[in-house]
């Protein structure tokens, strides 16, 4: 059984992405392909990754539009059969339902509040409540309208777990191992072990693992294995 670890393949080079998969496949359960990757490589890029791994794919497109458009976009990637497809929960009930109905065999994954946003950012955008209250409300609404998974900050994962129950998959980006001092562009962070302890189903990690590529394949493999071992120990 692999660790509850999702590796973000945030690169604009397809050969690098495949090399990262080959270096980490023993430790990683799911690979995340984001918007930049998909716009660069499209369906062929996703299939290229699927051809070098039997791990699940998390297609992180964060769809957000009127219900009809989101349904069409979701249907357009249905042949790729990713396990997870992200949409923005703030698109509302009808949009979430339309995505769920368009791809019933894919776990529609609702993004609550981006982990790059601070409390002051939220109020500038127009949210009337703080990040915790807003994220919980968005998660509950998304699950009530068919979302099978939720993306949230690790700081909100405990409250969201209490609100949506044990059946919903909770995915937390914004996690940083203690050894990683910098937060990059994440503002609401926690360690991977803490996130799992608080109720996360999976944690998303990118640069703390992929930055090791500059030190060679074995360094990246070791880093992924180290984090995976910590996560598995926490799950016991």
C-alpha cells in the first residue's frame, strides 16, 4: 500500500515529468497534473504520464464557469479517466451538479479556498467570513451537490472533516516538511504528518520533492520515500 501522497508534476517539460514519475513511483499514490501542464501538453500529455505509471491521476484544472460550460469541459476530458478532477466550489450548486452529472465515473473535487490566499485577501475579494468559516461552508455545499472530494488548506481540514463526515476524500495542498523553511507561494501551511493527523486523506507535495531533482534521481527517490514513510507511520 502506497502512502497518501500526491506529487505535483509542476513542470513544462514532458520528459522531466516522466522522469519524476519513474523516480518516485514506489512512494507516490497519485500524480497531480495542473493547468499549465494540461495547456502545454493536453490529452496526449496526460496519456504520456499514464503510460509510465499505474498510479491515479489528479487533473487539477479548477474549472469555474457557468454550469453548461463546466459540464462540457468535464465531458471533454472524460476519456482520460483521471481519478480526480477539480472545480471551484465557489461556482455554486448548479455548476457542481453539472460537473458531477457530466462525468459520473470521475471524482469531482471541489476546491474551497486557495492556500495562497491570506485572510486579508479573502476580505478584499468580497468574502464576508474568514477562511475557516468560508471553507467549511463551501465544502458542505459541494458535498451536498455531489462532489466526492474536497481540496482545502490543512488548517481547515479538521473542521471540514467534522462537517462532511468520513466518506468524503479530503486533499490538502499547502503542506511543507519541517526541513523546508520556505513556503513558496503558500500562506496557510502545515506539515504533512499534521495534515494527516487532522483528517486529510491525501497531502499534495511538489517542490519539497521535485527540487531534489537537481541533486539527481536517487536524491529525489530518497526524499519521496522519506516523506512517504512519515505519512504511513502517521496513518497507523
